[in-house]
């Protein structure tokens, strides 16, 4: 990002050049965003632009039957709040995989899978308050 300072008619302006694509520039003037068109002949670059294709998400295998018997609950180690949930029902997980992040005693705590399996259900969501021992994730 390039920064410029201008004085026009006694008024000071701080201009940040955020990005420039062809003849359109994205600017911030004293914190206010603007898109401006540049009336100047555009020089073509000799270096080709790198265009990355969108990532393909691999399809996750679904398991319909219970392979391990009854559901195994993963419970909250401390009372706290759920900051983020990293898995979805039906996901196949490995032992030690991050399931969710919760805040307890002003610290972020990672809730990890204690065994391999499939996520059966997630009875909590982001922003929920939980008590120690509440079920966070059921694994089958």
C-alpha cells in the first residue's frame, strides 16, 4: 500500500492507495474508501498475472450405520463460551483432531477428539455458554 499526503486549498489529505486493477484504483482518503478511474493510457505488463483456480473441496465419505456402537460424548472440560465449531455432523474425524475452540477463564481452549470416528451430532453452536460436563460433540 502506498501512502501520500496532499494539501489542497490549505486542507491536508492522507491518501492510501489500496489496490490498482487496470485503470481502476481503490483509495482511502482520510479513512473514507473510494474507487477512482484513471484517465491515462494503460501500460500492459510483460509479466502474466497469476490466476489461481478455485479450490475443489473433496467429497467426504458418508457413513450411515454406527460402526462403533453407542455415541461417545465429548464434554466441556470447564465452564465457558463456544468461540468456533470446526466440524459438522457426518464428518469423519481422527484422534487428536480439533473439534471446537472455547473460551474458559479468559483463555482459549482447544477441544480435541479423544478417538477416531464420525461426528453424530453437535448440540452446541458458536456463542453458546456451557457448563463443565455439558456434551459438546457426539462421536460414533
